[in-house]
C-alpha cells in the first residue's frame, strides 16, 4: 500500500451523506432518503476503488468481507465486552438515585430483527468504508494510535448534521461531545477487533451494528424527551467506551511491537 491517503474517499463520502442530510435541517426528519445518507462511506469505497484501482478491484475488495471465522476472542469482545460496558453504564447512574427508564425495544423478541437491521442498514454498513477501506491507509501513514484517532474524529464530524435535524435521535437525545468520545473509543475497539480477526472485515460490520442495537435496547440511551437520565447515562457510557478503547489500543500496540521485534 502506498503511503498516500486517498482523499477522494473522504470527499465523496461527505458529499454523498451531507447531500442527503443537510436539506432536512429545514424540514425535519421523517423521509426515507435520510437513510440513504448513511451509505456515504460505501459509495466512497466504490468510486475510490473503481477510479484508483481499476476494474475488478471492487469484487476483490468485497471478497474479504465474506468469512465469519473471526475466532473466539473477537466474538467474546462483540457479545461480552460491549454488553458489559452498557450494563455498567446502565447501573452506575442508578447508584446516584436515578430512576430506571424502560428500554427502547418493547419486546426482547424484536432484538434479532433490530440487530439485523442495524448491521445491514443502521450503521454496520459504514464499516465497509471506515475500517474496511480507509483505516489501513491512515494506520500506515500515521501509526495505529493516531490513525484510529484521526478516523474517530472524522467519523464524529461526519455525523454532525444529524444534530441540526429536528426529530433525529442525535438531536433529541445525544450530546455531540459525548458522542465524539464514543466515536474515538469505538474507533479503537473496532480496529482492534478487525486486526484480531485477521482482517476479516465483516467483524467490524457486525460489531458496529451490535453497538447501535445495544445502546437503546439497554436504556443507556434513553429515548424519552426531557428524561433527566439522558445526559448522565449517555456521558457515562461514552466515557466508558473511550476508556475501553484506549486500553484495547494499548494492548494492540504492545502486541504489534512484540511481533515486530
């Protein structure tokens, strides 16, 4: 891989996404085209691969997403570490006397369907571009730590229009700065998971979708207008994810150093 960042990926990704999101600042959320904006990273990959690497590059790239043989360590991270983080973020505010708020999902039986939706359409697909395509370029140029940090910040900024669109969960329930902490932490976590899975990129798609479904399902993100727990609970969760991400990045860097020496 050349030590050069394909800037066109970021340009295309932002142009595509913001073209779908920015107009709704004036009319509010509720139109199907909002969802199309979330495919900006995918469009960025498709156009970048075709224009930079030529015919056949897209097919070869997507072959790397097929395998589910991630290894036990990756599956444990996806379904235990993240769940524990959410449970801790759910319990700590209660120690301060905050009232319990029901989870977003009305029934546990809806969880599998919600999970599949989030993996394919509700955030998981972003990983095709973020960690699947552009992260290796950033890591090669800036190193493991700074590469993921840069991507985490860009990832947070990419979401920014959602805080100005009436009716979105970001505008109604989330603090952008807390969200940015979680983006950086999750960027570290996702990059660790992909590395440990031997670069089987579907692992990143699955964990991203899992995060998006667990967050409201376990009431860490309380989707009730003016609920007093929103700020405290969400901040707790985001800071916790940030700390977990830093720990996992330190582990990854140390392991990489041992391998190289």
